[in-house]
């Protein structure tokens, strides 16, 4: 999610672009006004020269060559001034159209980036939530594995103990079987000797 300060600065930048979109138009009109102001003084001296000529004519003095040349040079006509104004206006309008197009493209791109930023922020939040969920599941699985490992260790210890007891029981069983066999053998030997004694006694009777 974009930080609020970045969104605020982006909004300010868009506002500045919108407010400065017509600067070229203002500059064009300022240049036109400056040009017109520079051209009008060339007309005013002409009228003054004509007045001086009239004064000189009335006094009988002839104007010199420089005065005659200045009086005969025509100033810019209204048509020329109008054409200049129209040219400057057309240039300003063209510049305004270009700036307006750039502003629209930048605004559209900024809107796309803002939407993408929102989508990315949502995606980041989703991934963060999924990451936390997976971390909890991993922690639970680790605990489960530790418990199963402990059970396996206890089972192995118990199996070792049972195997030891079984070996001891087998050894005891083997010992008892051997002792029992010895007792049986001794009893059979005794019974054999008694039977032999009884047979011998019956022979002499």
C-alpha cells in the first residue's frame, strides 16, 4: 500500500501540472503585448514628424533628408499586427494543446500507477497474510515433528528395554531348561539304579 505522503505529493504534482498547463499561453500573450508595445512607439514618432513637417511648412523651413525619410517609412499596419496576434495565438493554442495532451497522458499514467499501486498493496497484504498463516502452520508442524520424534525416541528406548528383558528371559529359560534336563537325567538314572537293584534282589529271592 502506497504511503499517504507519497499519494499527497503525487496529488500536489498533478495539481501543479494542471495549474501550469497554460503558462505557455500566458507567455505568448505577454510576448504579444511586449511586441505591440515596442511597435507602437514607431508609429508615434511618425505622427510627431508629420506634425513637425506641418510646423516647418507653415514656417517656410524645408525638412532635411533624414526627416523626410523617417516620415515616409510606414509603420506596421493593423492587418500586420492582427496577423502577428493571430500567429502568436495559434502558437499559444498549439502549445496549449501539446501541454494538455501531455497532462492527460501523465494523468492517465498516474491513475494507472495509482490503481496498480492499490492492486500491488492488496496483493502484498494477501501475501503477508498467507506468509503469517504459513509461518503458524510451519510452527505447528515443527511442534508436531518434535512430539513425534520424542515418541519415537521413547518407543526405541522401550523396545531396547523389552529386548533386554527378552534376552534375559531367554537366558533364564535356557538355564531352567538345562537344570530341568539335569534333574530329569538324575531322576532317570536314579530310577534305573533302583530298577536294577529290584531286579537283582528278585534274582536272589
